[in-house]
């Protein structure tokens, strides 16, 4: 079980990092138009 965790840890962290990056960019692209609309109003 320990060796499985050690083998899967790098892949898992890469998955989390990529998911976090995708989530942040999605959030950014969702908030940016709202901010621009708010500034326009």
C-alpha cells in the first residue's frame, strides 16, 4: 500500500495542479467579463 501511494503521488499532484489551474483560469474568464461590464456600467 505504501509503495502504491509513493508511485501514485506524483501523478496525483500533477492531476491536482492541472485541475486547480483549469479551475482558476475558468474562474478568471468568468469573472473578467463581469468586471468589465461593471466598469462599463
